C-alpha cells in the first residue's frame, strides 16, 4: 500500500472528525426529538436528574431495583 502524504491524511482525519461531530451533535438530537419514545426517554432522564454519560448510578433507586431483578432472574435458574 502506498503511503499518503501528511496533508491528505490530515485532510481525511478532519473530514472524518467533522462527520462524527455532525452525527453526534446534529443527527442524533434530531432523531431524539423526532421519535416519540426517544423524546419521552430524554425528558424522563432530564426530569429525574439522571446523567446518562455517567457509568455508575449507585445513588439512583431504579438501578438498585434493576440489579436486584437481574440477579434474581439470572441466579434463580
């Protein structure tokens, strides 16, 4: 495979980065607002104060309930 120049590699990188940002910050919010169930889920997250960018929700009651449910379903077989 031929090595491309730094200019073309940088150009491709910037293009892909721009497409990724457009997807995340333009297309996904548009889909979230236009599809009913996604919009309701988004509003619920905002109302309850759940931050979906966090990995752990140890202080949220719904997570504790869901973990208990999963344990009973998975380990009671």
